C-alpha cells in the first residue's frame, strides 16, 4: 500500500489511546480524533502548556472520541479527566507522539 505525502495534511486524525484505570491490570482503549497542528502551532501549544488547565489543554487537541459511554463534549471530557487522573497525560502524550510521527515523515 502506497501513501502519498500531502503538503496540506488532513485537519484531523484518529488514534487509539489507552486510558489508565486504577486497580485494573491494564487501561481501557478509546479512539480519539485529534486536530492536526503545524510546527508553529505545536510550538505554541507546548510552550504554553503550563499556563493551561488540563481541560483546556485536552480540548485544544481533541475533536471527538469513540468508546466512552458519553457523547464527546467539554463536560464529558472534564468528567473523564476528573475521574481518571492519568487520562489527560495519556491523551496528550499520544497526540504529541502522533504529531512527531507525522513530522518525521515530512
């Protein structure tokens, strides 16, 4: 299968994220739709990370999800982050990892 490099990438991409569950031997996998960021936008995102709340940072990168038992919304994301302490880190780490993978191909 051949993939064509597009100079204008898709504005969003999907990736699976493992959400840690306390007391469980492994996390629960959800699918997250992320908003693509070019290099400049990503630099701003990372440089301003400490100035944002977890919910604001997560909402800056997420566009949708599949798997949780609630429709995607700011309130549902806030509840996820409130109840599963590792969720924000897991989501952000996956986003950064995926962008790095995308950037390494350019």
